[in-house]
């Protein structure tokens, strides 16, 4: 297989694995065997290895020497820093988008909100998450600044994955999220950029707290599961 063909295949494999992570079909921290992936895709291990290397640069997988490859597993610090990073980028993108392409920005946000409504009506949390991602991405699409877009896209996979894995499990969501997005559109329509920036910042920072709370619950459940295993091992005198 020629190098260009291998590269193209690796890109396609990376896209499939990325989509499986973002859609929560692959769990946070899940081990990814090169051999199993190669067999599943019916390819050699070389393009799989290249695909995983691409995903590592996006922060979606961690490749650990002499151990293996794992879907990323965020810490509380990861969540805090990522959300702070989002605030910095999204507030600036919103300012630029409203200055340069207000009508196109509004149309894209309204379409994303319509998709959210449809997803809520069908109780489709994954589809809601995709519409949520599209809503925020519209700010960068119409910001007129490719460097802002590039900076956002570097972590877009992690943002989308956290939204799917953690936000959809949270209490009071996506109701509060939906109300925020609807209010943002009203502010865009009114041309109130400062108020939009304030709401956008509050929205993302509340998301940070939601993610952290859900992560703690998730870890507690995992610890309880581990405790049950240890209790059974003791009962069976396997320790």
C-alpha cells in the first residue's frame, strides 16, 4: 500500500474512532487495542497506529508506553482549564462574529437551536449534543478569524466528548442549557454583544461545575463497583 493511500486510510480510521468517542460508544478511559481495531476495520495495524497518533494530538486518546492506548480520561483540573480556555476563545469569537457576520451567525445559531428542539422532542441526547456543538462552533465559523477557529478546533473533540459523556448524565440538563442557548439568540438579535459575552461566560463556567459533579459521581460509581469485586474476592478467599 502506498504512503498516500495509507495516510488517507489513517485519516478515515481516525474519523471513525473519533466519532465513536464523541458519541460515547467508546467510554472515557477505555482501552483501545491496535490489534482489535485492525481486525474490526479489516486493515493492518499500521494505519490504525497512525490514526491513534492523530487522535493523541487532539487529546482524545492517551498512548502509554508499554501499556497501550486509552480513550482520554479527564481530571477535574483538565475540565477547569478546558472551560477557562473555552471562555477566552468563545467570548472573543462572539464579539468578532457579531461585528463581521451578524446575520449569518444568527441563522446558524437558529438552525442549531431548531435541531436542539427536535432532539429534545425525540429524547435524543446524542443529537442534542451535536446541535449544541454546532451552536458554539457557529461563533468561530463566522468570526472571520482562522486563528480563532484553529485554536478552538484543536480541542473541539474533547469539548464534544465531554458534552456527550458528562453533560447528558447531569441533573437539570439539557433544560438549563437549552434556555441559555435560546437567550443567546435573543441577545444576538438585539445586538447586545456585552450581554452575550456575559451569558456565554456564565454558561460555560456552569458547564464546568456540571462536568465536575458528574465526573465525581462517575468515579464514585466505579469505586463502588471495584469494592464489590474486592468483597467477592475475599469471600472466595482469592486474596
